[in-house]
C-alpha cells in the first residue's frame, strides 16, 4: 500500500556568503565569490559590471583546483 507521509527533509545549513551581483537593473545575474574566475568579474549573462555583496545561502565547498591558485 502507498504511504502518503512524506519523509522529513534534513535542514540545509546556511551561512552568509560573499557574492557578486549584476549592476544592470534588467538582469538578475549573481555568483558566489568563491566560484568567480576573476577578482572583479563581469556578469556572465549580460557582461555588465558586478558589485560585491552578501546573501544567506546553503553551504557549498568549491573544490576546483583553479580556486586555490587565486
């Protein structure tokens, strides 16, 4: 018989994370700072200037070897 109860989801840990946000008001592009390929990235969606900020996001670890060389 089908069990209609949903399995409780584990809470996803969050933390305040440094990000880059697009300055173009028509674009909603943003990226985590530790996933950016340059120290002052341009928006990958519209190529506008990006500004540094913060958001409360799920914890992710970037294990890319490129990030350790910056």
